[in-house]
């Protein structure tokens, strides 16, 4: 991300975890860079494509949170074993993605000019499963 600011990069990483901010905004069923963000047009396309996964993470996190809130049904019965196991799997995959994003944040501290391609490659494994996982969490 040539010429990026550290603040913008951090906000993009935070948005990948499902939390938009000032430079990254929710737009329908995705996240994207705000029009005012000073980013090269080619970089903007790549960043916006990655930010969609942040929106998926938001969906996944909401599902996991809801499962934790509803450990018991209204009748006082415990949630099903399936719901419990699904919630645990979602939380583990979410934590794995968060660890990878945190590692990228640390690398950006030591190497401020990480190329966008490197970021996409580092997160590619997660980008493959997030759409299906988010579909299961809807």
C-alpha cells in the first residue's frame, strides 16, 4: 500500500476483524474505504475487496456472541450440542483470523511498506473459508 499512513493501515486491519471506523465504512452488505480516504485507485480496489471479509467477520462475530448469550433456551433447557459445537468452532476460526491480523499489524510496525499482495497471501486461507462460514452463521 504505497504511501499509506499507519493510521489508515491500522483501521483497515481493525475493519478486517469486523469493526468499521472513520476511513472504513459499512456500505450495504460490505465494508469499503470512505471516499475521502486518500488512497491510490488501484490500492482502493484491492483494499475494498479485502474489506468485504471484514463484513463477513462482523456477521460471524455476531453469531458467536448470540450463541454465548443464549446458552439456555427460554424454557431453561441447555442449547443443543450442535449449537454449542458450532459456536466453539466459529470462535476458534475467528480467533485464528484475529491472531493472523495481529501478526500482520506487528509486521507492519517493523516493515511499514508491506505490499497489499503480501497481506492478501497471508490471509488467503481465511479468505477461502469466511464466506461459507458467514453463510452458516446467518
